[in-house]
């Protein structure tokens, strides 16, 4: 009996590096903007299924007139700081499956964590470019994991920042991210006091596991904070008083209307999330930069994954 032939990867199955290569920041941000103008884009409610042990399974479908996707993600907070043989386990794992609507054919399987990191950072970058009073920085990043790195790279390429300050509960992770920032040509330093750094940093991104408040000090009058870690009512990164300050003395924006039942930071502050403009409002209505500090609360949305899938398909469509 002859041995079975060696197996080969599924056609269209992209690893993390290949997925990232299909999602350059400028192209991804442009596709997100186009999607917000696309009336054919439909995003059903996502399923967030609690799992034993504190994890979650997220099932996120979306489609437009040509492409349908489903994102399957596990979120396992207990993996933070855990690992085998020196390799840290990822807290977010999964895939995005991309289908052609006309034929039903599967076109791509994209790495889910890479999609999540890059589309989230691209959304924050789009919001910062549209809304940040002082987009030159310095930039404060609270949380030095995958999202911290993605936001660093996106903001370094898409804005004119020259300096970044890193805060993380893991000193080694903060140092690694600071070294990465230096490799990108930025001045970088680590701080153990994120609240104190708010006085020097008009640009801020919080991208932590969102299991505790990490910012509570009042921001500068020209501050822009993109809070991306919390995506359930129980999760939180910003103190209630800080959120209330933005609502009273500045302006709050949310990524989508779904934030009304997902934005833990705002909900725990007792704010009526439905009254805040969305990123679609900003793009479609041409909302200008408001006076005073700006809080952009991002919870995630399968529409951003659809935009990423559309971006990743562009090289195939040119052939």
C-alpha cells in the first residue's frame, strides 16, 4: 500500500504574515471609509457565547452585494501571561472565512487575530485623523500586547507622531514595544504611571484586557482617547468619572450603534450611549473636529472585518 500523498494547505488559507501583507494601513482605512458609505453592507447581530472558564466564542457574520464573511473567534483572557516553552498563548484566536456571494465559493481564510488587530487599529486611526484635536502626539499606549503593537504601527504610519509613551502591567512587554517603536524611528519611553502621562500626551490608546480601570485622571483639553479594550457591559478601562468628563466637557463618539449595549466604559458611567454620534455619522455627514477633548469608544463590529476581507481580496480581483 503506497503512502498517502503529503497534505497541502487549503487554497486561500493565509497565515498571520500573509494576512497582514494583504492589509496595508492606507488601503484598509480607505476600504473602511468606503464600507461606511455602502448601503449594501449588512451586519447581523454577533453572537457572544460565554464559555466555561471565563472565555467567549464570538460568531460575527457580515455581507455586501458581492462578499459574505463569518468571523469565528475565541477570546480567552486567562491566556494573558500564560505560555508553553516560552511562547505566550494568544488571548484572541480564530479565522475569518470569506465567500463569493454569486458562486458560493470560499475565496479566502484569513487569520482572525491579525484581522482583529489591524482593522481595529485602522478604525482608531481613521477616527484620530478625523477627530483628534492634536494628532501629532506624543502618543500614549496603555497595553503592550497585540493591539498595542498594531496601534503603534498604524499611528506611526498614518499620523505625524514622533514620540510614544508605553504603559503596561508587564514591564517586559512595555520594553519590547518601546524597542519596536524605536525601530520605527520614534522616540519611545516606558512609564509606570499612565495617569501622569496624560498631561504630556494628547493622543491616547487604551488596549488592555479591560478587566480593571487603567485611566482615571482628567485629560488635556486637546486630548483624543481611543478606548478599544472593552466590548461587553462588564468590561472597563476608563473610570466612570473620566467618561462623564468627556461627555460634559468634550465629545464622545462610538464606532457603531452596537456600542449602545457593548460599551462597558460608557455604560458603567451611566451614560446614554445612543445619543453619541458614530463613526459612520462622522464619515457620511462630514462632522468636523469638535472643540475640547474627544473620546472615541470602539467595541468592534463585523463590518470592519468585512472591510478587511474586501481589502484582502483586491490583489485577486486585479488578476
